C-alpha cells in the first residue's frame, strides 16, 4: 500500500506506473525507477514519512514505476526485458501523460543501474538522471556484499531456485548487519511507521532468476557498469548528473557509489553526501528533506555537452 | 579453513537453547518480539559455521543479562563492529560462501 493518494496511469502484469500529483505546480515532473529488490512503498510509508510526498510538496509530480511480484506475472523476464521493454513502456506512458518529450529520472539503488541501461538504449527520452545509493564500481576494496557474492556460486543457486525468493534476499541483507537489525527491531517505538516498515520488510517480492543473474554478472562479477556509465556520459543530457550517497550504507558502500565522480568526464556531476544508511535516508525527516531540496534545485540547473568537467562544483555534503 | 560441522552444530544448538530459555523465562519482556529476528540470526550463525564466530556467540550469550535498551544498544554496537570486521576477513567470506554453496547443493538434492 502507498500512503499518498495517487492514480495508476498504466498497469500491466509486471508493473504499474503510479502518478503522485504535485501539491503546487512549480517544478518539473520526475520519473522514479525503483530497484527490483524490495518494494517501492518504502518511498511512501505513511503521510509523515514519505519521500514522494516531500517531492510533491516541492512542486514535483512524481511518476513511479512500481514493479510487481514476478510470480504473479506468470512470465519469465530478463534484465533486458526490464531495461529495453518495460522501462520503455513506463517512460512512454509517463511522457504521454505529462506531455513532455524527455523526463528527469531518479534511479534508486539498483533502479539507478536499470535507468543507466535504459538511458543508453533510449537517450532521447531522458533529460537527466539522479542516482540515490546506486553502485557503479562493484569491486571496491571493502565491499562486503561484493566479496561474498564473488565467492558464492550464484549461477548454480539460480539454476536450482529459478526465481529468487524475496525473503531470502532480505535475510541475506540482514545477515550483513544482524546486530544492528536486532537493536532497531527492539528499540524502535511501536506506531504507524514501525508497522508500515515491518510490513514492507516482510513482503519482499521474488526476483526473476534470469534477471538477477544478469545483474550480478554486470555488476559484482564483471563490473561492467563503469563502462556503461562512461558511455552514458557521451549522451546529451540537459542537467548535471546528481549522485546522492548515504554515508553509512552497508549494502552499497560509499566508494562503490562515489565512483561516479571519476567516471563522468564530459558532463558535470554533483555529489550529495547525506547521513544514514541504505534505507534510513528515506525514513529520517531531516535527511529526506535535504535530499528532496537537492533534487529540486538539480532540476533547475542546466548542463551543456560542451561544459568542461573542471567547471563543476566538487562533491559535498548536502 | 573449513568449518567443522560438528562444532558448529553444537554451537548452534547451544545458542538456540540459550535464546529459547531466556525468551521462555521472560515472556513479558518487550524484547520478546525479538525472537524471530534472533532465531533468524542464530540460524545464520549455525549455517555460517566458522570457528571465529564463537567469539560472537559468547557476546550473544551476554544478551540474557541485558536489562535496558541502552545496554542492548551498547551490546549491539560492539557485536556489530566485531562482526563487520569479521565480514572483511577472507576466511570468513570463504566460510560464508561455502555454506551458501552447500545450501544450494542441499536444495538441488531435495
């Protein structure tokens, strides 16, 4: 369930495009591409804790591609299906509804990688991309997740399981910080937010095995995203790249995300470093507002293909 | 370094028994809801099966003596710091992966 009132402008078995109207019409619409791991409801848990509503308050109408449970779709899907077919459909519907030719995309975690692959295929539909907690260099030194995955026989596992159970993925991420999870489970006060969060955590979608395997190969096993980002940098984008990084992200380490700084040469890039962890930055009110303010100002800035990297501002705390 | 399955099985059983005993003895504790998370974690410990994890297990056994949220916070921070460092250790990563791969094999045979 999403907390904020919205309209489903397009629906098919694998995803819905949801439209959350701006509360004032002062800023350009945004298209959010969420990860295939866990559900996008974390962006709109309650009226008080809603990343999407905060963007609405700043004048952005938000279009969200909400991925469905794979098993409910009844089809086998590949990574390319997502990036070249489903995202294409979702963006087309968004452009049609908004009357725009191109739209600014906000990619969250793996959603940023999906958006990168999509934008390379259909650059004319994307005016710019902001990333939140997205990994680019999957083989940085202290990346615990990367170091584990490289040693695990993931192809064998996916051959056996087919679609990968969402609950297993959740347990895997918890296994990276079990003690912190225990403390938060106990110490967080009961209430609407905790109940909504627990519900979100306990209902992760299964992920299509073929899709996940391709993603693991592109990322953790072959580390292809730096090259893909370099290609994307050659496309004509209207705004600088914006890279929002949580300082204490244990799933996407700072170095993995901050690698974007050295990969973007042609365009300018703004980095915004915020306190918190992979999910915590959406839950903390101050951080959430900082991020949304930064995204809002980013949509007002124009970039030029001729702009030199040396003219851009350095990465900084929000 | 290969995990010693018998040692790990024993360790897992001890931890599970300890946790169950404490939870049964403290039914009204606000920490009782934690049982599921703890169980998942102890199963994880059991699966990971690595000698160094005994240090964490000893830390975990101190859980029963905690009597305030602040103590729990300190305990979880200490344990997490140790565990995070452990995650960077190559032998631990290999043990983790070995368990995962064994689980895959178990699924295949099942």
